[in-house]
C-alpha cells in the first residue's frame, strides 16, 4: 500500500504574497527593459546598433521562410495546370521575400557603419526617464499599466523651453 504524502497546503496569505512577488518581479523586468529601450532610442549610435540587431534577426527569419518556401515550390514543379495561378502567386511571394531580404541586408550594413561612426552620434536632450515613460504610455497604455510619471520632462521644458539637442 502506498503512502500518502501530506502536501503542505498554502494559506490564502501565502498565495497572495507569492502572486505579489511574481507581479513585482515581472514589473521590475519590464522597467529594466523599458529603461534599456529608452537609453538605446535616445542615442543615435545605440539606436543604429539596436536597429542593426533587428535587421539581423529579421534576416535569420527570412532565410528560414525562404528555405521553406523554396522547398514547397519544388514540390509544385512542374505545376499542375489547375494550380498554376496559385503557384504563380507563390513564386511572386518568394521573389518579394528575396527582395525584402536583400533590402534588409543592405540596411543592416549601413546601420552597422553608423553604429561605429562618432560623427553621427547625438543624444536627445531629455532625461532617459522621459523616454522610458513615453514608451510605457505608447506600448502598454491599453493594458492599464501605470506610468511612473506621465510627464517626466523637467519643469522648464513642460513650460515651453526647448531641450538641448532637439
């Protein structure tokens, strides 16, 4: 006969505390992500580097998509007469993906060069916290996530002064 294990039953307060801890950890991760994004978007060379990474990731996705599409096209060669219109559109789609990959690759190389070029370096004039809150408002406002401060700009700028670098 097997023994029953006495499973420890958590109290309501313990479950509530664990849920709050998970929510706090998630909020901290989001805050770190937004701070990093704001920092990258505020600096032209960091922005170029971030966009280059996005291009690289998109190129990897496109390469896989193209491999899959080319394999499917091979299955349909020679195409049956009745499926010719579908296969023709499919070929057009593959050609468009190839064109897109070529353009993304060209942009990737340009962005890499800009990310290393001190001549194009510029930081936007407002504090990182302002851009962080703008990201929070634009990306998460529909989720009802509170912003730390809806207008984190310095008071002089809120009153109409032009920020440095703007």
